[in-house]
C-alpha cells in the first residue's frame, strides 16, 4: 500500500507587526586595519523564533511534552543532551517537509541582511554558534538571505542523521559536536575559532571578537568575546544589567552595525594611545591589559552552574518580544 502523503500542520506562530521602512544603512568598506570577527547565536538572535521548537511542536512530541522536559532540565533531573535526544527521536518527517514550516513560522531580523552585506564588504567573517542542527540552519539561511550570501556564513553547530525505514518513517538523531552533556560546548568552539583567527592574522594584529546573543545560554560563548551585544528586553540583557556585565543592547542588527563602526574607530584611536571604550570585555581580551590596568574581569561573577542550566534550556530564560561550519547533507 502506498504511503499516505504528509500534511503540513497549520502554523499559528505569532508574526511580528509590520515596521515602517527605514533608510538603509551603508555597507561600504570602513578601511580599518584590525581584523574584526563576528559570532552570533541563531535562534532568538538572527531569527526571533527557535527552529527546534518549530520542529518538535509541529512534527514531534508537541509543546506539552516539551514543557515537561523543560522542567526536568531546569531541575537538573536530565541533561540538555538527554532531553534533546528524546525530542529529536519524536520526529517522523522528511527533512524537506520539516523545513517547510520554517518558511512561515520564522521572522528574520529586518536589518540582518544589510548587516551581513556590511560584514562581507568589510571582510568581517560572520559565524553562527548554535546548539541547533547545522543542515537546518543552513537551509533556513539559504531561503531567507539567498545561497550566494549564505555561503559567506560559517555555521558551528550539531549535525543530524535521518534514517528512512522500510515503512516510510523518518527517524531523526542528533549528531553531537562534542561528547558532553550539552552536546555542543559553545565556549570551546569560540576558543578554537579565536586561536585560529589569531594564527591566521596577516597584518600582525589580534582580531577583535564580537558576540551577538539574546539569552543567558549564550554566556559561555559570550564571555570569550571582546565585545558582547545583547538583544534589548530579553534575558541576556537583563542578566548583564543584573550582574554588571559590560554589553551593548540592540534592537536590530542596524544598531549593531552602527556600534561596530564606532568600535572600529575607537580601536584605531587606541593605537594612538587614546584608550578603549568601556564596552570591551577585559576577561576575554587579556592582551589589552597593558592599556587598561584597572580592568576587572566582568564575567568573573558568573555562576557556571547557572550558565550550564541556562544553556540546557534556553526557552526558560528567553522570551521573544516584538521589535521597539563542511556541510553534511541530511538523509532524506
């Protein structure tokens, strides 16, 4: 008997209200000397919704079971990896059908494309650091910003194996990047990328590392950066304010672009002995200590236990609000 066709569910995701057209930011080359490298979270940062949640709620265990699993992780009963394995095992849908949901359920930051063009024109590598699935994130970027621009973005995330059975079921299994309870150690990925960038620097300067995020789960990676951008009104910004962590709040990527241009200018002036702006993270940027003798490691007050907990279930700490790395092909 021929298998029945899969009917895509009706998407009820709340869409963002339309925003008035704003002047497009310039994407011209700044002509700065120091290398700047951007790292960014994906879900809740580049896109306002979570790709994994769309899969689980529409094709897997559903929001009720996901809520139960959230409580189990929050209490420490189960790890992120254990819960995620259950979530992915609940999926039974071809990869491409799962992706179809993303087209209508996701909202991309309205200024991300312009910012990314700015990065490309200024030779600023843009990297995604995510606990999600690399093939799905790539597919989403290809759709929303086009394959030509998407190829400039390096994605550091987990992989996925999808096995089609004889009875036409599609079993999903996460292929974890690291053999840890988190599956993907974002801080380790950032450290590796930073070391590589320093080795590859061709003009004798140490790259300025920027991280962009929205939730407390981004802190393990963010504390490895020189400058942290936190989406305004969400849990990462609240946490930074509460713990006096140096950061720059942003509403859209247009705000980030303006600040990056300012930072580049400050950095040029620093080489002339004028000092640094207050937003730099002295813990990550140890080489700057000579010019900032009174700097205090701003991330030193963080509790690793709390960070790990947040990373295990980002949804508990982050809520969406309106605006004010070689590819592995999935098995169909």
